[in-house]
């Protein structure tokens, strides 16, 4: 067992040098991707996911059209080069279908689909790099992409993964940790603190569950701050550009913009 | 209990109509009068989904908001707008929200019994009824069975057209009409698609640029850039000529006009990429600047050149 990497060493550091409750570096890119209505690229450490949203638009699948609300259609593709070992996954891979179903059911209660009867909202998820926390990255990126597409949401959905090493809870797991530890992913709506998704594919002692669950809910708030900042920056930039353009040529481009910080 | 439909109801439409028609200076003055509570006017307020805006006791919720726990909460990221007691949040970027009377450019996606389906960049395909188009042989003619059978001779799948929003169906889908000589099938040009919010309501959405290019600024974000047609050559009332109106053939377009069309299209794409609202003055200025540079049309596609263009106009940002 000497060759094995220590999950949590004596100094309280994890294999990548983080503390127990430390999240990985998050970067968010909300720039326009092609003809998509909304798009977002999020990285959690080495995990990178791109989501593009099309719609609400005319439902192409007549049979699945709902007369009172929009249909969410989640399609996920995993790049063959995204993992350590190169492997091509088909679109119909069970694992992928399962993940997209989880994402669909996470967003079903959050998106105000009743505003768009007979429409369809397409969410295309592209996994570019994987290093643990795949579901959390997909959910966070989908939230951001839906917001950039102007789709009405009840709230952000912020997801984070967590695990337990013997009795110590850890947050935001890498692949290495995910393989060794019982882990779960929690998605929360930060304003109401409602939970829209909890998944656990491993076994965990029932007494440990509460700790890690509460911790993950708390971490969701932190991720919310990051996501909110990214969305606000984009809004300020776009509104600023529009105002400058609208006032052109005589107006002043430095119109006051304020953001409520709560 | 007041219920809100997902599409513009008449009262709201008229409210936003009044707001949209004022020139900016007047609007600011009006804004002063409306000053009340925690709404400091003149400063734009921006929100993100899930952010509380105000109490639901004092205000009514409009588009882009919902009520929870006696608070009006934003559901989209954008600017907060207020008309008296009505709070709405306008998303920075979203699909086109149709309103009656809007001019739109669309593409036929389907031919159905007595109607066409039109993609107009909205949440559902628009409907163009056979009874809402001008048919050959007089404007006020009854639609016959024979017309139903030859609908594809008027509009086919993939055809582009310019139309006006006539009404809404109960599910919020819009119904179009082309009962004007200005509306109908489009040819002699090219389509450019931009975010709908960049197209403001103008006095006229038919713009003729002096470089021999006509523009149709559809409020749904579709812009038709085409060869200039002289007023006198437009198909007249008496000589309503179905051949010409529903023709699928382009006229002969000389090289100079082709270059002008692609130049204008590229300018629009550059301005849209920098999120600059499109008006005829901005476009004209940009066109003059580009011609001054004596550059090739395709230079506009380089990021750097585009940035120079936008900088020279003193507008916009790089996203």
C-alpha cells in the first residue's frame, strides 16, 4: 500500500494540497458560443464542462410536446480525450443517460417551464475534461447557460460534491478521491436553501451522511457567490455596451451602473 | 388575485408602448416623477435570478419576476424596469418576445393546411394564415380551395419573408400577416441574425442606406440586407403582380452592390458581437468608416479590425 496516494495526510492536507473543506479553483466563461442562445464554460480544478442552451424554441418532437409547459431536453456528450484513459463513449452510454436524466430532473422544478407552453429548451452538455465532480460541474454550467439564455429560473442551482475519509468530511472531490471514498453530490437553491438533487452511488454510514450533507449545502452558498459574480459582470458589461451604443453619438458612456449586493 | 399571461396582455403592451415612444430626455423627466420608495431613478438596477427586488405589497410583478414569501423576486438576469406599480425585469439576452404590430423577418419551416409555420426566433414558430396574405388578383379576394392547393407557389419551406405580428393565439404563439405591399417574400439579399434586444423600435424598420443597400430590421433580430429597390419599381397596388411578389428568382445584382451588401452584413455582425444596438445612424457611420479605411470586405471578419471599427464609433465592448 506504500505506493498509494494518501487521501488526507497527517498535516490535514489532501493529495492536491487542499485542506478538507477547500474547494478547487473555479473559472467561469460566459461568452457567446456560435448561434446558441446561452452558453457557459465552467472549470472546477481540472474538470471542465461547456454547456450550450438553445431555446425556448418550437418543439421538434411533436409527440413529446406539452400543451401547458416547455420540455427540457438534456443531451450530454463526453469527449474521448476528457479522461486519463482515452475512451470513446457513445451518446447512448448508460452512464451518460443517467447523468442527463439527473440533470433534467434537477432543473425541472427550477426552470419556469409553464411560461413557454409547447416549446422545448435544449441543453447540450459537452464534457471537455474530467477530474471528479462531473455532475456538479454539469449542473453549475447548466445553471449559468440557462441564465445567459434569459430563461426564467426560480433561483440559481449550485452543486457540490462531498465525501468522507474515515470520519473526516471532504468537499469537491477529485477523481482520485472519488474512486476511494464514499461520495455524494448535492445541488441547492441558495436563496431558499432548498435541495433539488442529492445523489450517492456509494455506501456511506448513516451517521456520517448528515455532516457531509450539511457541509455540501453550505459550500453551495460559496459557489453561488462565484456564479453570481460572473453573471453580474456579464450583465454589467452587456448593459454598459448597449447604453453606450444607445447614447451614441452625443451621450456619455459612463452611465451609472449599480449592482445590489446581498 | 391578478394573473399574468406569459405573452403580452393588452394593458402591459400599452404601458410599454407609452414608455418606448418617449425620447430619452423626456423619459428621464418622467422617471423623476416616478421616484418613490427604494427606487432611485436614473441609476439602472441590475439583478440576477433569485434576487429579491421589492415587497409584493407595494408592487405588482411583471415579466421576469415571481412572488415568493411576499417578495417580488427576479427570475432572469437583466435590468429592472418599473412602470408605476409594475415591476419587470428585462433579460439582457433572450429570445424574441413578440408584441402586436412588430415587424419581423422569418423563414417558412412548414406548410400546413391553410397556414404556414414561420421560424421567427421566438419561443414557438409563428403562424401565417393563408387568409393573412395578399393573393394574386386583387387584395380583397376570397380564398378559394384552389389557393389552398397551391400554397407552395406562394411560400415554400425555406422561403424568407417580412411580416407584421397580427395577434396571439391562446398559447402565446403569434399570428403574422403580410397584408401590405411592403411585406412579403424576400429576395436579392442576405439574412443576418443578431440578438433581438439590439434592435430598438424605430420610426421605420425599412432603412435605405445611401450605398445602394436596403435593410429590413426585424424586431426579432433577423435583418435582411438586400439590393436597393426604387420606390417606383416596387410592385404597385394596381399592378399587383403575383409573379413578381412571389418570385423565387433574384434580379441581376452587379458586383458593386454585392460588395456593399456583404460589407453591410459584416458590419452588422461585428457590431452585434460587440453588443451595440443597431440604428441607421450607427450603421451609416460604421459604413463610412469602413469605406474610408479602403479595406477589403473580408477584413471586417478579423477581430482586430472589428475592434478598431467599434472603437472608432466610441461604443460597445469586447465580450
